C-alpha cells in the first residue's frame, strides 16, 4: 500500500510569506486612543454648548447637530459675501439714480476712466457723503441730470 500524501496547508504558507514581507511581529504594540478620543469628544461637546436636550448631552446627537451646524456655517460664510455685495449694489444704484444715472452706466464709466473703487467703498461714500459721490460721478464723465 502506497503512502497517502498529506495536503499542504497553503493558508499557513501565505500568512508566513506575508509576515516576512511586512515584518509583522507576533507581539505588536497596542495602540492607545483614549487621549485623542477624549479630545475629539470634548471639541464636539464644546461646540454644542447652548444646544438644548440631547443635542448637548448625547454624543451621537451632538455630532449630528454640530456637523450640520459646521456645514451651514461654511455655506453661509459664502452667502454672507453675496448678500453684502447685493446690498452695496442696491445702495450705489439708489445713490446713482438720484443723479439720473443707472448703476450699469456708472460702473461702465468708472472702468473707462480708470477710477478704481470697489463696490464696498462706493456704497459707503454713496450712503454717507452725497457730495463726494457726485464729484466721483463727474470725474467718471457721467452726465448728471
């Protein structure tokens, strides 16, 4: 009777090869995450200060509330810039219309005459000092009616 061949355990062989390749030690060091986890948790709870109920006490709800708030904050920082630009344009347009000029004609004339004033400064001047705004219109070469 012939000897029966034993099947080789390929799984063991491949694991040994992987261990050699990546130099995996049997006694790998343990990763301790308590400090980082507590720090992360603390930042969430600090950010949720003033929220009501579970939104300031329960970690999962706190995370949801705070992350949503951060998303809104990021979005609304962009929206704030748009809103202020719209406000400045409205103020400039209102001041220009007092002198019988449209906003687009005014901006076109300012660009042609190389007067570099941003909309924020123009709006402040238009809002607070109409005489200075009138002189800017004259320097831009706009016909005032």
